[in-house]
C-alpha cells in the first residue's frame, strides 16, 4: 500500500454496515494512511459502525441525523475541538420513502419529495459548508450519486431528481470553495448491493441488467469505488473539481445493449 493519505484526516458520513459504499472508500483511505472519523445514524447503526471504525483505528464515532441540524453542528464542533482542521470529507447519505421508489415518478408526494431532497441533496450543501470551514489548508470532498440523475431508470423516480440536484450542487460548491484550494466531486457508482440500493423496487433486475450489458460485463466492487475515492480525495486528483466521475463498468456510455446480446 502507498502512504498517499499519510498525515491526512477526514470525516466519513454514511456507513451503515460493511456493504456501504462509504465503508469501501473509508477502508481504502485507511489502507493508504488516512486517519478517519465516522458518523452513524442513530443508536441502532452504532452497533455496526463502531466496530468497523475501530478496525481501522478510529476512535471518533459520532451520532448524526442530517434532518437534525444540531446533530450536524455537533459533529463539526467535535472535529474542530479534537483535530482543529480536516483534509477530506465523504458524504454518502441518501433516503426516500421506499413506496415512492416504485411505480410512476408522477405520483411522488410533496412530503416525500421535500424529505428526499433535504436528506439526499441539501444535507451535502449543509455539511460541505461546515467541512470547508475546517479545511484551513485546502481539502477535498466527495459525494455519491447515480446515473438515474441523467437518464430515466425504472423506479428510481424522485431519487433521480435529487441526484440531479446533488450533481448541480457539486458544481456550484466546487466554484464557491475552489479559491480556497478545496475540491468538490461526485462519484457516480453503478448499482451495488447495499441497504439503500435494496430500497429501489426490482433492484435485483436492474443490477443484473447492468451486469449483463455494461461494457465490462460486470458490476463494480466496493474496492473499485474506494479506489476512485482515493484518487479524488488524495493529491492524485489535485487538478479535478466539479466533476461527476463514473465508476460503473462503463454502463453510462452505452445507448443500447450489444446486438449479440439481443440475438441470443
Ligand atoms: P447504505 O444504506 O449503506 O448507506 C446509506 C447511508 O445513508 C446510511 O448509512 C444511512 O444511515 C444514511 N442516511 C440516510 N438517511 C440519513 C439521515 N437522515 N441522516 C444521516 N444519515 C442518513 O447504502 P449505499 O448504497 O452505500 O448509499 C450511499 C450513497 O451511495 C447514497 O448517496 C446512495 O444514493 C449512493 N449510491 C448508491 C448506489 C447503489 O447502487 N447502492 C449507486 C450509486 C450511488
């Protein structure tokens, strides 16, 4: 392993268990020398997150629900008092009512539209602002998105709209923070078997379809998304900001399955 992240400290938000994309990135960063702090959503998640955090030598594990701004403030206050400054931030948080990740987008309710946008998009704006204030020597942040922001994916519905807003937020935040040497990017991951991923109706069908038709003929691994996180959060990505970087076996580049696949 390299020591690309040696001497760098940062916050990982969005680990639920060892299948979480945030965990894939965290592990990769820790393997390359980073010092990490984690948040978990509520006491039930703490049981899973704390042992994972401890396995990579982290002792800062904080409760945070992004719907509760006081808990968000407490996280960044703790980081300020423990570390003074941070170098990177990973935001891997999203939520929508499962009942509306099925059927027609047209049937999205006002309440769930607002809640989905608040948790899955605006929480990045609120946390990025607080993270940037602690990046006194420059820094890098990454959020997670999905191609349902750009193209219609069955059942992804309001989450696709929230991810479109999140990707636009990445570009605006990159401009806001760029002169302070703070970079802001998104990783657009292909479908992965996680708790959030399972919330989308017929997730397994989408997973298998993309596996069959992506140029690489497979889905991506947590390590591969972690590798992209390492690139964007380390100095390797020092010239990159405001980007949406796809890690999806190339699925976003095709407009239809290979003809050979249709003939079988
Ligand atoms: P996951 O279920 O492991 O992680 C989602 C996280 O969001 C959980 O840790 C959960 O606690 C957190 N969260 C939800 N509401 C919250 C709230 N109010 N306050 C604080 N935390 C909250 O699933 P994942 O797939 O690893 O999701 C991480 C990110 O990756 C999400 O933004 C998701 O949309 C994105 N993503 C997932 C896929 C996929 O196929 N799984 C593909 C592309 C992008």
